[in-house]
């Protein structure tokens, strides 16, 4: 009798300690990298409104999309906000990740902005045009040239990462640039003119949130938090645009009034739309992704084809009607 | 032997090991954790240091290259590190240039960067050296790394220093630490624990089972199973134990057998005892009874065995008949020997009752555990009866002792209290006997008497008895006087066992004694005290009474104090005194009494009436003190207040007083008074030159002399210094007369100063300046009076001192006139200004028979001075004597001259003699001398005396008259009828002639009364054989009347006026 009792008590102690050890180890925060883009700003708005705590979610603020990409690639962050093309590049390199959220669809946010002296697209001929050497830039440029009936060799193309756009503009190293907000808005405020924007090619430029597969399970709760916070921030933006825009103004580097302007060029799918989009079997996102993959392959932005079969994962979206 | 404490091995051993293990595990875990923590901190520190340095360098380069993008990237990369809270690049003004939080860019670091410390920033700016430090709880590392800014345009090298600030959070690393640690070590712990525990278990088991066997064996044995042996083999301790048990078992069996044996023995013994014995087991059930017990309780042993004691041994309290407490139960409960309460009655089975005495005791085994109770009792009914009697006796004795009003006590050899009755306890103020039992009684005796007390105790214990009076302080502090009679108390052998003391409280008596003593002392005071009964008969006197009055007690007892009466107080005084006493039982006042010696003395007397409880007056107490001294003092004080100490004269105050009174009196009786202000002229000089002592003696002498000048009712006062005042009271009510009186006194005063004052053998002269002021009818106040007198005195001084001066100028001039006249009068005599005039005296035939000689003063300037003016003055000043003498001589000479002339040889001369003159002792001789010198015939000379003159000093008058009569001189009574002489008196005088006063003669024809008087006088004269002459005859009618009445000689204007000698002689011829 005593023996059993003893045995039992030891086992009890054992498990107690174990559990203690387990329980006391907390889950580290989810690192989400973004660059500075007004589309991603709702996440920062959510942070500013206190929807995210530093223990759950850390927004890693990078200065260029390429840095963000690298971060995902290297695994120094678990999640990131990227354009779809960037995602495909990563997939090509074998990085295992999934899209868990469609953040925004460019509807004018991406634009070709030219200096005042250039009146029309046609006038671009022979001028220096800066662009980010990524898919977005390529897509935009291509679309713009198509619209202007121009050929790449008609322009002097200057590859510039987005953080250089402004300084190059100021330094008069370029005459026009394919850029996006907030740089776009900033350039407009210094006299630039939009010659072509994504409004003219809707649905093509999509910004998404991706998560590395190896972090998904562990960071499940944080992810859910991230997403619900995003939607809540969008809600807030709709309901209190003034306050929202003043919060966002600092990071974006534009006055609050212009902040709202920029959102005119973006469309934010809500929870329901997201669910539709991410349900890959039926969504158009798949089509967009596939055609983009083609384009990139053509342009040698991708070196091998990628599969978009299991690109999306709607599991982290908050509950909303299907 | 102290029992060894054992533990439950099965439980405690594993537990102990477990505890030790866990404890060591935890300790090492803690230690480990600390180490890791430190390690984390150290590593983080290094990491931070390195990365900051590297970043700073790169940023510096990027800046120099102008590539902000790279800088931004560099900074942004830090965001990935979850430990990095924030990294910011600040310019030299602490503004954010780049940051892991883009919304901070452009803002002041202090405003947005959490944990930013300006001081550190400034320090880095100053020193251009990094600053790296932990926060307080080592949960963060802060790093400030300087960054070299590129030079701006125009600069060669930049002085601006940027700062990279890093906020590095260690918490996340630290947090999982503990759990991590535990989980890691847990496995090891449990493994090692298991490894240790298992062998122990086995080990225990080896011990446990044999122990169990042994335990159950013992238990069984204890339960009653005798036959228990243990079979455990081996070399170990347990085997030994088992061996030991077996041995013990054997011995135990032996002992038990022995016990049974002794039990039997006990039985036998019990039965043999004379007292009743009942034994019970540990539950109180009867196990044994002996025969006596069976007899007394009425129970047979066989029946009683196994029954509870209370059934067999039924006892009740003798008094209450309630069941007494069961001694057996008590013994079992307390383990102590229990004696039955007194008066316990055993009720036997058949109902018989016995008084019993008993005791119950526990039966213990060798280990002192109670295995039963043995109760022993016996029938004490008889004893009880005896005791009852004894108790009754004792109660009686006790009652006697206790109810004694006096203290009855017993003390032992050392003076400790053995016994004391209630009265005694009260005496010493004890609340109970217990309080004082065994204590030394001497403690409450006051120290003054303690020795005597102890001595008495000692003596009693040696066989003597004695008494003592002493004072005690009771336990509550009250003091009492006690009188004790102590005797030794002996036992049956005659040995002294205690002191028996009977003590009485004599405080009251003592108090009375004290009071008596006090009263006696009070009685013998300085004041005389006399106690009488209600009838005022003396009961007691004190010594002072005798001292003051001179009477002894024997002389006064029983008498009324009236023998003390001085006679100074009238009946009224005593009557009022007694009235006051009767009404108020009290009288106080001054009274003059008489000593035995006859001396009268003043007393301050207080008489108090004493009533008894019933309110009746039973005694009078008179107390008095001799206040003669007091009165003398009073007089002295009064004296001092009112009299000048040096001269004894009244002082200013008294003078004022008297002046007031005199003024008031003057107002009533209209008499005049006068004050003379006298100032000594050269006193100051004498005082200064001869000294104050001489001056004082002089003043005393002056005072004396002044007093001699005045009447007794006048006042001489000393105002102070050399000023004196004489108050002449009650002078004439005529101003002039008063003035003259004053002058007389004033003169006298001036006179007395004419003699020198002999002081200390030396002669001194001093003269007064006198100022006079008359007063009348309160017309002045005292002050005014004195002031006037003072100014009059001053005038006197001014006039040349040694003088008298009136305040009233009229008075003054009158005075001066008088003085002048006097002076002239003195001169008149030698200057022969006085002349004799002659007036005819005629008989009825018309013949001149003689003449009256009248003095006239022919003043060269004034002419004829009327005699009314100068004669009184002459009388006053005494000059009349000289003048009178001259008149006599001249008259005699004239007589002699007339002898030779037949016309005149028969004539007689009548000469007026003044009182003053006549009073002179030498008067007769003077007359005789004049006669002799002149050779005149005495028979011709007639001396005219006034009636009033004659009346004074009759003897002397008669003698002188006779003497002169013998010579042949004749006497005539002048102004007869106006005086107050009696007829018998007249008879004595050798008169020759009566002169009827002219006041009668003048209206003898008109006034019938005067006519009768004249006639009567004439008739009397004739009858007495005296000649009679009428004076102031002016008319014939008068003369004829007179003639008819029998008067034959006449003088008056009818016959002639007074004329000088020549005219007189000429008129004779006709």
C-alpha cells in the first residue's frame, strides 16, 4: 500500500515540475516585416490603437521590399507584407510559406509620376525613368509602355529602390518614376504629375501577408491577432478617418489630408472578401497569381516556375460570414 | 529516565531523503539560474557592444558616402531582433534621424524614445565615447554609441557627433529561464531520486517486517496472550531485539507468578487487620474485602466482588444526608491519598448506620501506575460522640473569648501571633485572622514602646506576668492606646507555650488625659483666669491671677470677685456689664480693679458664660491682663503726641486743640482770651556758640520760668525751636481789662528774662520778643490768631527786641500810653509834679474841722491828670506805695506846719490809703516814720480805708490798725455801705469814723431807700460810738436831711472843692 502511495506521489511531483517548466515558457512575439507602404499602414494603425501588444506582435519596419523579402527568406521574421510577385520569388527559392491575408489591391496607388515638364506618356520618350526592379515595377512599366505604345528601349530606364525615388527626383537624376504611395503622393506634392497608374490595370497588383510555414503553428494565436487587428484598424479608418490619418501621417511622411488621398488608390478587401479570395479553389487570386507567375517567368524575374497550389491559407482569418 | 523519542521509519526515512534531494535540486537550480542569467547578461552585453560598434562604424561610412538608404537599412535590420526594443540614430541635438520605429523619425528623442536619458546622450556628446549600462534590475541594456557625422559643406571635419541609442530588452530571454532549467534538470533529478529510493525501500523492508512481527507479539502479549515468543534469526539488531524479547517474556512470566503469589498474601493480611479494608481495581470495582469491612457494610465478599465501590460502600454526609463524594473515584482521578470528610456516615446493607473515619489510597505498581484503590475505614461513632462534646466545649470557650470586648490573644516566643479574638482584630484593624496570623505583633507597636513590649514578652516567657501601656498603629493606619495584661500559657507539663494577653483600648482615657493636660497648660497662661459658678463664686484661679491681683487661691475660693472692685466705676458700669453678659454670654472691656496691695490698676477683661449640654449657664470664665504698662505706654504716646519732649510743655498740636476749645468757650462766655507769641531774641547765637546741649537746657529753663508767670489754667506751649506761646484763657469780658491783664502777664514775662540763665555754671542772657493777640467770641480761627500774634511778635522784634507788642494797633497804642504814663509817673515824684489838694470837712455849725487830702498830678504838658487815670496805674505798678508814702509824709508835715497857726491847729487831715499800701508789711512803720519825721500829732491824722480793703486778710488788718491806733492815729471807713462787710466784723475794727458814700448822699432826698440806708448808717454809727461823715454833699437839702438824721460832719462841693493848700488856707480866713 505504501509503495503505491509513494510511487504515486513521486510521479505527481515529477509531472508537476515538468508542467511548471513547460508552462513557464512563453511564446515569443510574431515578427512581421513590412516596408513603408500606405497599404500596410493599417497594421501600424492597429499597433497605434493598441490592438497589438509588443509581446504578441512585433512590426519590423524595413525600408525596402527587398529587405523584407530577405528577412522572410532568412527566417529572421516569421511573417511579412509583400507584393504577390515578391511572394512568388520567395516560393521559387523554396521558402515554404503561405498567404494568410490579402491586404490590399492597388487601384491607383501605383503610378508613373513624371516631372512637370513632361506632359504625356508619349513625351517620356528618351527620358530617364526610374523604377523598382521588381515585379510591380515591371508590371507597371509594361502596362504603361503598352498604354503609350512605347518600348523599353525608348526610355532610359533607371533601376531605383523605392527609398531612392525621392532623393533621385530631387537630385534630378530622373525625369519620371514608377513608384507607389507614399512616394507617389510626395512626388505629386513637389510638382510631379501622374501619367499612368494601377487604376488602369486593376487587380493586378496585390499586396498580401505571408507567413513561414515553420512558424505558423507556434504563432497561431498571434497570427489570428494580427489579422483581426488589421480588420479592426480598417474599421477604424472608415469610422474615424481624421484621427486615423493623423496617426498614420508620421510614418508615411505625408500630411494627414494626403494620407486619405492615398487610400483612394487602394482597395482593402474585408474579412469576407478575404475568405473568398483565400479559398483558393474558387478565387480569382489564383488566376492572378498564375498569370503573374507567367509574366515573371517571361521577364526573367523568375528562373523557374512555381506552384501556386497551396499558396493560401484562410485559417487565420477571424470569424466572419462566408 | 527520559524516554527516547522514536520516529515512524517507514514514513520519515523516504520523506527525509525526498526532501533532501528536492532541496538540493532546487538549490542547484537556483544557482544554475543565477549563472545562466549572468551569462545571458554577459553575452547580451558583448553582443550589444559589438553590434553597436559595428553599426556605428558602418553608419558613419554610409553617411560619409551620403547613402541614407543604407543607414536606414542598417537600422531597420535591428528590428528583427526581438530583444531590441528600439534602435535610434540621433543627431547632435538628440533628434531622431533613423529608427526601428519610423514614426519617431524627425522627433525629439526625449519625447518618443522610451528610456532615453539625456544625460547619457550629453555625456557621449562630450566624451565621444560609448556608454553602455544595465538598468537597475538588469532587465535591459542601454547603449549610447557615438557616430561620426560627415562634415557639411565648408567643414573639413565635422564636430557633430551623432548617437546610436539602443534599448536592449533581456526579459524575454530571462523569462523562460526558470522553466527551461527545471525541465532540463527534472529528468536528472527524478532519475537519481529513483536510484536512491529503491535500495532504501528494500532496506526498510528488511527492517520493517521483523519490527512488525515483534510489535504484534508485544501487542498480543499485552492483550493477554501469555504465550508469545518471537522467532527472528540472524546477526542483525533485530535478531538481538527478538532475543531480548524472548528473555524478557520469560522474566515477565516469572514476575506475574510472583505477583499472583503476593496477591494471595495480601488477601490474608487484609483479613487480619482490625480496620475495615476494601480494595478495588483500577475501575473502582471491588476486588477484596476483609471481614471487618464485610461486617460494617453488610456485604459478603462473594457478593461484593466486581461491584462498583459506591454500591457496597454507601456513605452520606452526617449533616446533610446527601451522598458523600466517592473516595475511590477521587483517588482514581487524582492519584492522591484521599481522606473522608468529617461526619461521614456509612449506611450498611441492612440500614444500620455508623460514623466512620477512613482514607483511600491508590495501589500503584512498580511503575507507579494506579492499579487499584485501597480504602481503609473504621467505626468512630464513639469517638464522634466524644469529639462532639469536645467541640461543644470548645465552641463555648470560643464564644466567650470572641465576644469579649477586650482583645484576647496568644503570642509565641518570638512575638508572632498564634491566636486573636475578634475584638483584638478590630483593635489592630485587621480584616481577618489569616491576615495577621504568624506575624510579629511588635510590628504594629510604635517604635517608642517596642522595646518595653518585647521586654514584657520576654519576661512572660520566663514565667512572669506584667502589664504595659503602649501605642499601636493599626494595619489601616489608625493609632490607638492599649493597656495589656500578659501572662504565660502553660501546657500539661507546665512548660510555657505561649503568651496570653488581654488588652484594653485605653485611647479614650489617654485622649482625655492629653486634653486635660492641654487644658491645664492653657489655663496657666500669662493672662489671669478665674472660673466661677453660676452664682459668681470663684471655683478656680490660675497662677497669673494671683500674680496680677496678689491674692492666693485660698484667699479667693468661694468668694465673689467683688473684692477686686476699685471703686472707680459707678454702679451703672457694672450693671451694664452684667446685662451684656446675661444677653450675649460675653463681655469685653477695660476695667480698673484693685490689687490686694490696694493699688488700683487697669485690666483688659473678657468674661464668657459657659453653658452645659442642657443649655444652662453653669460657669463664668473671666480672663484678664494687666494693662498698666499698656496704659502707661498709651499715656506716653499721648504725651509724645501732645507734649514737647524736651520741655514737657504742650506742643503745637495740643496748643491748637486748646486754642480751639478756648475760642469756642470764648464764644459762649464772651470772655476774652489772649495768646502771646514769644520768640527768644538771641537764641540762635547761643545755640551756635555754646552748642545744642546748652541751648536745650536753656529752653527747659525758659519753659519753667514761663510757667511760673501764668495761672494754672493758662497754657504755655512750645511751638518749636525757640518759639513759645502763652495762651491766657478766660480773661475779663471787657476788652480793656483783658488788655490790662495781658499786660501784667506780659510784664512778668519780660521780667523773668531779666535774670540770667545759669547753664552748666555759665550765665546766659536771653530776652523775649512777645507778640500779643487778643481773641474774643471766636472771631478768628486758630491759624489767624497765631499768624497775628506772630506778626505782632515780629513787630516787637523790629522795635528792638525784649519787648511786647500788640497785634491790635489800638491795644498797642493804649499799651504804649500806659507805659508812657507809668514812666512819667515815676518821674513825677522826684519832679514834684504831684500836689496835695485839700477838701473841707465841715460840721453842722459850719466850722471847718478838717480836710481830706487828695492827690493831684500837675503834668507839665498834659496839665492836671485826672486821678482816675493814674491812680489805678499807680496801684498796678506798685508805684502807689512810694506815692502814698510821699502823701503821708507831706500830710504830716502839713499838720506840723498848721500847729503853729491857731486857725489850723485843730484841723485833722484824712489821708486815703490804698490797698496796696496798707498791705505792705511795713505800712505801720511807714506811718510811724512819717509822724516821727514830721513831728506831727498822730491824733490829727486820720487814715481812710475802703471797706473792701479792710475785708481782705482781716487778722492782718486788725493788727495793723491796732498798732497804729496805739500811736494815736485815727481810722475812717471810706465809701461805707458799698462794701460787703458784716456788722460783727465792723465791731472788731478799731474804727473812729464812718464815711457815708456819696452814692447814697447824692439822692438821699429823692430815693426813699437810700434815705433809709443813710439814716440807718447814721444810727448805727451813733450806736457803735463812731463818728459819721457824709461825703459828696452838694445841696442844702441833703445837708439838712443829714443833719436831721444825726450826721453832723459833711464833705462835698457844697462846702468846697479840693483845692491846693494856698487856696484852702485862704478860704479858712473867712
